[in-house]
C-alpha cells in the first residue's frame, strides 16, 4: 500500500513527467496506478517514443497516454480493473 506522502510525490511526477495537467487527476493517477505509468514512460523513452500528454478517458480508471515516435502518434490506455 502506498502511503499519502508517496502518493503526492508520485502525483508530482505524473504531472511533470506524464503531463497530467490537473493536479487532482495526477493524484488520482498516482492512487490508481502507483509507479506503473512512470515505469511505462521509462520503457517507451528507451524505445524512442516521447510522451506528449495524458488524460483521463472517462474518469473510470482509464488513463490515456499520448505518445509519438517520428511521424507517428499513438494513444495507449492504462485501465485499472
């Protein structure tokens, strides 16, 4: 279980590194996904992708990461089940 201080630190990283603009949504992402989204970002960057933004699709545990590589753009959905 992640304690409150860890959640807020993760929320700051979701805001700055994954570009989740709303602080409350960054906190929600940290609570739902822990460090998974940040690890996923690291993997994508190693593969040459860049994160261009993130948003909640439906406020129902779905975070959409927008990524690009070269001329191609993609959306990747993280969903907590």
